[in-house]
């Protein structure tokens, strides 16, 4: 079966969120890479841009981006 990630999963992998440990554990068990569609790319980039905009206007909003070492 082909599993397609959604934006919330990717955000949990690449940003510090409540579900980050679960998302990273799932990713570390995967044998193959996830398919990444153009629509998912667009949604993910929009989500990151929104989080950056929120964080620049109010430091209590938005989430920190994980570094490559933290994201596994």
C-alpha cells in the first residue's frame, strides 16, 4: 500500500510540535521514502510561511523549525 503524508505529518516531522516524537518514530521505522506530490509541497510551504509570519508578529505564536540533527 502506498502511504501519502499530509501537511500535519510533515509539520510534525520538521517543526517542534506535540506530535513530533510520534511522527519521528513512525518515520524512523519506514523502509521506503514517502511519496511527495506537488500539491503537498504547495500546502507544506504555505504552512511554513504562515508559521513564520505568525511568529514574526507575535513570538508566542508559530513553531520553531527543527534543525537537521533534531529531525533525525
